[in-house]
């Protein structure tokens, strides 16, 4: 972008965000590089008279947080609160100046998540169907991705999670794992059916393809990779989880 377009006052509002850090571990150098670079850009905009707002937040939901909170003997809420404070302390120490630093575990996020879900459901873009999942009889719960480990069905690597193999990067489901075991208690899970919500992602293939081809801001490598996924055919996306689950 030309520097002349950024200098001087403007009524245009600019919202800037950085990738949300996952509330499951300490800040590392990769996080700080991005956040400091973004902070420099925001400061430049504000010094140029632009109305710029820098928003950050913690990504606080999901099975890894559930698992690690249980290992520490604390609630997920207390677990993510501790990491929020530690992360914010580190950003403050490096003078990263957020206008707002929040959390995805918020009433506002819950409200808009439910609002979007209900509108999509009303328009027929969401449906339910029964699927087969792994279930631990000892823990009396279904085992999503990180709650079950086993042997990768593609490369044979052991102790891989139920969503992707970290050795060969092949995506799979929990029921695809060979010799699966519950990552909580070590028991062998069974297969059990459960009804879930699915989003008809494939219905938006034409819209996505048009957006990708006409968005001049996208890097060619990113555009080509996503277009490959779209052209190969998008599968309907499971957007629900069995309880107990820390999230919306």
C-alpha cells in the first residue's frame, strides 16, 4: 500500500487483529514477532491521524484445554483465566498496546455464535444426522479428537490423536485409528452412534470460488491452495460436540 494513502487524517475506521493465541501454554517468540509487528503498524496508523483499533483475545475453547485443566485439577474457566493473565503480562512487558484484549469465552461471543447458528438453521444450511464415534465406557463420555489416541491408519505411527497424524499430516476421524485408547484413562473405547449438526459447506462452493478468484488481497499461494480444496469438493462440516464440552 502506498504510504501517501495512509498519511493524514481520515474518517475511515480500521480494525486490526492478530491471530488469537490458544490459552493452553506460554507465549513464544512466534507470537511476539506477530504481535509486535502489528503493534508497530497500529501505532503508525494512529500517529498518522487514522481511527485505528487493535483488538486481541484468547482462543479458549476445545479439548486440549479440557484435558490440561483436568490434569492440573482445576476447572477450564480457572485454567484459561490463569493463561489470560500470564499472556497479558508478557504483552505488557513488551509494550504491545491493545485497545481491547478479551476472550472467546465471553457472553458476547456466545450470543453471536447462537445467533449465526439459528439463522443458518432457519435457512436450511444446517441439518442433523447420526454418526459413529468413539465412546469410553469407563469415563462415560464420547471421545473427540484429542481425547483418543492410537495408531495412524495411513503411516502406522503410534500414539497419534484422533483428528490428524503429526507424522504424516493425514487427517482422519477417531474411528479410523488403529488400536485406539482413551487418553484420559487408557481404556479401549467402543463405537457408539450420536446425532450431530452439520453445515452444508458444499452449497457455498460457487460463492467461495468467486470470492477467491476476485479477492486481490489474497496471496497467490493461499488462493491456489484453498481453490484446490474447493474444486476437489467440500464435505459437509460437523459443527457440534457431545457433552461434556468446554465451548459453545
